[in-house]
């Protein structure tokens, strides 16, 4: 069983890296053109996939980086939305403060 794992693990890694490379847009590949990465992955079937996963693709930073939200957030939980409401209240005096002064 362990002998099979020695061959199956690099093969699975190569297949994963190959499919990942094919699905990656050309503008997100680093250092080499996409076709060169495909050849590296397929020709060097142990080292190529590892190099692709480490240095071949622009990876997204978890959380979107720089504190930016990349997922949808409910308006009552979104601090940017709540801040915009406060800014609108400051721009429009008298709104929501009760009856207007005569």
C-alpha cells in the first residue's frame, strides 16, 4: 500500500497542478507564460507541480487583503454601509430629528 502511495501522490499532485494551471487566466500567471508552465508541470512531474503551486500563480490573500471585504455582508453588519448612513445624516440636518423648527 505504501509503495502505491509513492506513485499515486505525485501523480495526483501533477493532475491537480495541471488542471489548476489550465484554469488560471494568463494574466494571473507569474514569471513565465502559461504554456511554459504547462510544459514544466508535465515534463518535471515531481518538481514541476510544486514549483507551480509555490511560484507560478498569483494567490489571493485570505480576507481580500488590506481589510477589504470580498464577500457579501448584511447591511446591518457592514461598517461601511453604517458609516455612509451617518454621513448622510450629517449632510441633511433636521432629517429624523422630529418636527422641523418654524
